[in-house]
C-alpha cells in the first residue's frame, strides 16, 4: 500500500477517536458544564447526525478543490473546532462544535475513500478501503480507552486537545504526501453525471446492506459495557478491556476482509454475513459465560468490520461513474446504521427486554441484510436472463 494511504489512516484514527471518545467523557462534561447526563449524551447524537447529513454535502463541496486541497480544508476545520471545544465553557458552543466537527470528518472521510482507491490498481479497492478503515478500528482499540484515561486524569478537555495534537502531523502528512494540483479535479465527471450514476440499483442495494450491518454492529457495541457487567458478571474494571477486545477484532476483520474483498466479495458477504448473524445469536445465548462471551466479542468485532469494510469497497466498485460522491454516500449510509442501531438497542432495553436484547436486535438486522441481499441478487439474475 502507498505510504500516503497510511498517512490518511492516521488522520482517520484521530477523527475516529473523536467520534467514539465521548462514551467515557459524558459524565464529566455534564458536571463541568452544568447540564444533565442525557443532555451531554446528545453530543454523540449530534456528531452522528452531522456525519449522515454532511457526508454527501461535503463531498459535493469538495469537488471544487483538488483532493489534497479538500482533505486539508476538512482536516484543518476539524482541528479548529476541537480547539474551540476544548476552550469553551458553553454547552451550546460545544454542541455546535460537535456538529461542525462531524461535517468536517464526513467530508474528509468521503474524499479520503475516493483518494485511497485512486492510489491503488483498479482491482485493489478492498485493500485500500480496509487500510483506511484500519484507522477507525485502531481508534476503538487505542484512542477511545486513551481518551477515557486522559479524561479521568486531566479532565475531559485534555481528550479534545489530544485529538488536536493527533491531527497536526496528519495535516503535514497530507500536505506533503497526497497528490494534488488541478489535474485530478479536471478529470472528474460533471456533478449531474455523478448523480445519475448514483441511481444504480446495485449501488442502492449495497448502501442499504451497509446501513443494516453497521446498525447491527453499533446496536451491540453501544451496550457492551452493561452487557459485560450485568449479564456476563464482569467487574467494571473489565469494561475498557472488553471494548478494546472488540476493537482488536475489528482491526483483524478489516485486515483480512481487505485481502479477500477484491477477489471474492460475494462469498465474503454471504458466508461472513451468515457467520455474523449466528455469532450474535451465540453471544445472546452464551453471554452469561465470561470465557465464551469474551471470545465471541473478539470474533464478532472481526466479522462485523470484515463484512462492513467489504460493503464499503463494493459501494466504490458499484459507482465508477461517481468518483467523488460514492465515498460520501458510503459514509452517510454507514452512519445511518451507527445512529439507528443504538436507538433500536436502547428501545429494546427500555421496553424491559434486558441487556441481551440488543444482541437479538443485531442478529435480526443481519438476518434482514442477508434476506435483502438474496432478493436483490435474484432480481439481478432475472434481469440478466431477460
């Protein structure tokens, strides 16, 4: 993989840390800014909404610049709003910075996905995508626990400053290593042509499947802590380790998935999807056993991100006529899942179904994904026969 692609992964790591780190900082933010814990929790929702809305809009905006220029603009905006967030004493300002940061993150990731696949041969999109998304998985393994630790030792603002410091070398790396100039902008199709290319039935199906799989992933990931303490019987000190174990599995998943997705995407999706569904059922049934639960958390992290990263690469394969917008719509679809999955899991818990219920919801979402994929493939085959 090109070295510049690894540097893009560094920026994605910083942004992924920002997206997920609030899970360990919400109580401190609420206490410091004088708001309720549910109100502080809205910071996470604001970021998710900003990612969903911002990805396609920022991808369109990014068309005006070279890819290096767009990446730098989004990264500098991301850095600036985190500095403001670390300095403010106003919850309203902090909430606004989370939305603005999400917009910048969405724009960066949308352009970075397209830039990454442009750095490799046409048949290596899966490996390029997995390399980039490795930054997200490392954020789960390293960035989020580190952010929580910083918050405990030096306060929640220190975690925001850490994201700023992580972003600075990424700015230098992008400026020096990512190809730029006007040539890459001039070769792009017109906006109308890209929008028409996004009408592809295959693309719409892939985006839907991606939202379902990511919804299943974050439905359970959001509630892993109470599952571990209330069902598995582990002490609260185990929670960072459980989250890191899921993150380690996700890193393994994107690494392996990236190597397989380019050659055998359908077998990876169908076999991996079936195993993912069965794994959520197995974890729901075996969550009371610490050894079994910990092993399955690792496996499910790997399967979730292996299948998910394969679907992202297939979005890019499905939209060759939309080289700048495909990444934006992929980012939006996966964040729809990241927003709706936790809502569905929380609704199940709120209905009194217990902390195992998000696991059953995750299994149902993956089962729906498999059924939708089967119907979509049959329709494609029927259309080809005609």
